[in-house]
C-alpha cells in the first residue's frame, strides 16, 4: 500500500513510519500549511482542494491524533483514514466527522474508547502506545562516557510542568466562591489516583456560572461541551502543574532530582533544572542513565498509559510511576515497573530503590524485555494493518 502520514509536531511519527515500512509498505510524510489560523480559537482554514489532490495519490492516510478535516477529505476522495491517538481526551474526536465511514480510529485510553463507542462511533478500536526498542538499543549502545556522565541522575523527570495553563489566565476573574470551589476540587483530586471526582463536582449550576468567564467556541460540527474543555484544558493542566511541583519538591528534600523541561518554575526548591531534551537523540540517554525515572500521568488521561512509560522502559530505565488502571493489564508491580499510590508513597519508594540497586536493575531489565517482545511499534502496526485489511 501507499501510505501518507499527515505530519505535525508529535514525537513518534518516525517510529510509526519505520513500522509500516517493515511490512513492505511505501510511506511518505506530508506537512500541511493551513491558509490561515485564528489566534484566539486555534481554528485553521484548510485548502481542501490541494489536500484532496495530495490524498488521491495514496491508499491510506494516517495520523497520530485525529483531524476532522483530514477525515472529511478522505471521505470525499474514497481514501481510508487511520488515526491513532497520543493525547487524551482528544477534543477533536467530538466532531460529526467521527462518524465518517472512511475512519479507522485507534484510542490508547480505554476510558475514552468506551465513551466514544457508546456514542455510536463505528470502526473504533483500543490500542495502547508503543516503543521502538531496536532504535533505542542502537543509540544507547554507542553512548560515550561523557554522555553517560552528563545524563546520570538519582531521579529524573522529563516532561511539561504546565506553567502556562488556561486556568491561571481566568482565575483572577472568578468570584471568590467559584475560585475556592475549583481550588478545593483540585486539591481533593490531587490525593486520589485511579478515579476522577471532578466529573461529579462540575454540576450544571457550576458550569452555568463558569460560562460567564470562559470564552467557549468551537467548530459548528463539533459536539464537545464546556465541561470536557474546562475539565481537561483548564483544570487538568493546572492540576498537573500543582502535582508535579509538589512531588518534585518532596523528592528533592532528600534526593538529587533532575528536571528536563522548557521553563524554570520559581516554586521548585532544590530541583536541578536541565532545560529541554531532544526526544529522539538525548531523551533515551536520560532514561538509560538515571537511577529512577519518574512518570506523573496528567489526570486527563483517565486509564491509559502515556508514551513516557513506554519510552522509559524501552530505554532500559527503571520506572517509578503513578498508578493507572491499565498498567496492571500489561505489567506486574515491583516486577517490571513500580507504581505509587500517592506522592508520599512515591518518595518512600524512591528512597527504597535508590538504596537497592540490584532490585532496581532487575525490574528495569524485566520491563525492557517485556516491551521489546510485546509492545513494539511493529506489534501495534501489525494490528492496525490487520484491522484495515479486514475492512477492505
């Protein structure tokens, strides 16, 4: 088949491309240049005629995450559209185009897979994310001593701190009661892993009051609502910022903690800010040379396993992660990964495994072996190809 990957700013496109090519398919990448983009809503104007001409040259159009206009053009041109999510919830899925017959949509978060299935979306499948251990092993085997020393750390975290979030943009405009309500809701959620209580706290009355302060706009064919948008892009990002700052500060009281992110945070104490790290080249070296690699899953991902987990294990790193429901579908705690129940448990387990190197190395080796055998991009793409082959 001739496959076109609709390219955008996402980390793992090259690994997906390699997996398709492994099965003998011809793969190109195409990056669209929108005609215009609204700086407030983010809504883009697309050149449908140009895209249709491009798509007609291929059998399958593939993208990481889902793009409604790509689906519509595939429907128009009779091309199969395959989308595999890397973000959750993906608000672009709450759009009438999701019912197009051309779609084959793969969701990594089982919670939202079931939600969309219940909405009547057809040709939708659950598919966790993956890792390219062949690429990582090749890179890591050629590390220099200088690189190993440079990326060595007791505890490392690679990821966004969500300093800039929509909640901080509106919080000073909220009446004291509403702001206090949201702050209390986030504080309560902070101490609960594996369950979401904010859903129940966003009552109709609260959302009605909130609508006076949030400029909620969307495409006329979209059917997401203010609850979904506010819970994910406002409270979700703010909660991630609070959780990550608190956890890193607690860990840094007794341990050396390295943080790889885009911007320093004045509220962090004794955390070694390292700046950003390149996903393809240097991030695997961080994971491979850190005694403990921390994963803190943003709460927007309800049950699924984020890409960071697979990347850490694929690089042979020891993983200490928050509890996610789907982790136990693939991993055994304290055998291939270690998960914690809350941030205090995180600190306790970090201290224990820093003192027990042999156990740490055994767990890391088991995790690497497991993802190498069962969770590669080749494994996942084989499933995708099987699905779309049956749909022919």
